[in-house]
């Protein structure tokens, strides 16, 4: 999809998700059942002369992302919301339960340092300071 990373030109989340659900290659690529095949992994590693360099690069990207996770999560929320998605913030799995989400949404956002603004659809959106 062209412009899929640009929220101003990307299709709404629901439309894009429905279209991508029909992509059999994408579904195969993200299927958890295929992630434990060590023979396949060994074959791919053997085909990559710069495997260790790629591995180190991935490690550096993970460390960078974790050090700046607050920035990336808020960026994701902005882009997801702009594309028609909805992000729920929770401190743990218990708080993320749907029956608990509605009751504590505003309080969670205040604890997280954001301000709550009532959205046009009746939901809450986190606004930046």
C-alpha cells in the first residue's frame, strides 16, 4: 500500500487491516507456528555473509527503542489514532481488561502525565503537553 506509513495519506485503520488480512504472504510471515524452525533459520543464516553485522545492528536498534520507548509509544498512538485506530493505555494486564478500561481511562491518563480530552466519538484521546 503506498503511503501506509503516512497518517495523512494512509487508509483508515479498519480499511487497511481488512485489506491486509487477505494477504496470505503477510499472514504466513507473522504466523507464530513457523517461528521455531531451526533448520530454516540455519539455512537463512548460511545465506547471509554479514549475518553477525545484521545481528549487532538489530541489537542496537532494540536498545535504542527501549531507551526511547515513551517517545515511540506516543508516536504510535498519534499515528494509529490518525489512521482511525484506538489505543488504550494500561499499567498491567488487569487494568487492560475491557470492563476495567472504561472505568479507569481518565485516571490512567492523568497518572501518565497527559491531559484527557473527550473525543468526538465519546472516547478519550491523550493530548500532548
